[in-house]
């Protein structure tokens, strides 16, 4: 049993970037799927696929012309041992607005920009820049 599946997802993506792999596979969950959707929408990954028979999520890493990844860094903020909840006024600005924070709100997973616009706070899951 895995105690922190979000940290595992971020570690797998980080390791794939460091090894210059095109993609990485991980166990599927609704939360990981929604995080992958947000990363694709924001332009940090090129695509993702879901294999229902094996319950796997495949994330395809996005590289630029100079062979550098679109993801420079990722950090897990709220952990199972120490949850981090913020109001809509206290949502973090990652790298002065150049990155995103993924927030679990009552309206689902949102980026910090979307949560600020909708005036909802929640649990800050991770930061990506």
C-alpha cells in the first residue's frame, strides 16, 4: 500500500525527466488523472493516456527544441503528515506567477489562478514550475 500516491506520481515524472524518457507509467486513480489533465492544460506535459484493463496512467513528457523539459521543478506541499489548507486570499503564487499550484477545493482540483478567480480555498497539493 502506498501512503502518498501524489508524491509517487511527482517522483515518477521527475525521474522520467532526469532520465530523458518520453513517457512514464503509474497506477491509475481519479486524483492522478485530474492532475494529469491540469498539467496538460497548462502546457507542462504533451499528453496522457489511460489503460483501463491494466489500470495504468501514462504521462508523456513535453520537451522543447533545446531538449529541455517544460517542467523545471515540482514540489509536494501538503503531505499526509502535515496538511496545508489556505483560504482564497492566501493562495500561493509560484515563482511570481510563472508556475502553478494545484489546489483541491470543494469544486474539484483547480490551479491557484482558477481558485483565486472563483474565490475558493482548499488544500495545496503541489507546485509545478
